[in-house]
C-alpha cells in the first residue's frame, strides 16, 4: 500500500507524494493521525482574502490549519537529546515541530524562507533515528500557485526564495530526511476559492 492510502478526493485537490513507504506506515500504524490529517485537508480552502492580506508572523492561512489540528489534540513538540562521550554529556534540543501526535510529526511551510525545509527535514531524520516518530508530513504550496498570486498582484510577497514545492524536492533528493517516511502534500489551485467576487 502506498499513495492509495490517500483517498482520491484528497489527491484530486492536492499534489501528493511519499518517500520510504509513508502511506503504508500512516495507514497501518498511525491510522488515527492519518484520519486527522485527511479531515484537515478536506476542509481546507485557500481563499483570496487571506492570500491578499499581509501575513505577519503567522498568516490566517496557516492559523486555520493550526486551529483545526490543535482541536484534534496535536501539539508543538521539541525533543532534547543527550550524548555522552567519556565523562562529558552534551545536550542538544531539536527544532520545535509544529504538530506532533502519537508517532507522527507535521510541518506546514506556507511562506517562510526556504532554508526552513533543511531544518525540518533534519529534525524529522533525527526524530526517526531516535525512534520518536514513525512518519512525518510536510504541507507546502505548489509552484503553479505563483501564477495565481501574480494575477492577484501579490506575487512579490510569495518570492522565489520562500517555501514551495520546487525548493523542497532538491533538499529531499539530497537526503535531507534520511530514511524517515515522509508524506509530501502540495496545495494546488484546486484548493482556491475567490471569496471576494460575488457568485
């Protein structure tokens, strides 16, 4: 079982890929967490009023996803790792993951600097190697949304060096997440709704 674990209605609206059998891992070992994710994706709409509005530290787009997952019991999490060599113990704390529940971690990267992908993938790799998580999910935007943003006059706000699919895949191909099973979800134009134009 692979991407068939993701129902067709979700794949019709999002671009979905997996690495290291993430679909099978999620559907068999983490079915409750997968159900939460699918429910979140089904209710998500990318609306014009939020695309055009200034984001600040967190946009309304990501805040709505946050609110949905928090209501399902997903929480921010960081892990402290201690390593002892001889008599010297060194502690290191991983980057905080946006959402964790059970053995699944989720990061949504909507419009951050693209360097955060390296940070996310490295964190997922470490947490998987330490047997803290079984799989991870990255939700980001597809490159072709740039045409939509340009047509709305806000293209500069969503620059080439911000988080989108085209920046994620090379970092992943270079081995950034190690062998951590990853479900990759790209928000497409099929999620978009113009809420400012009367029907």
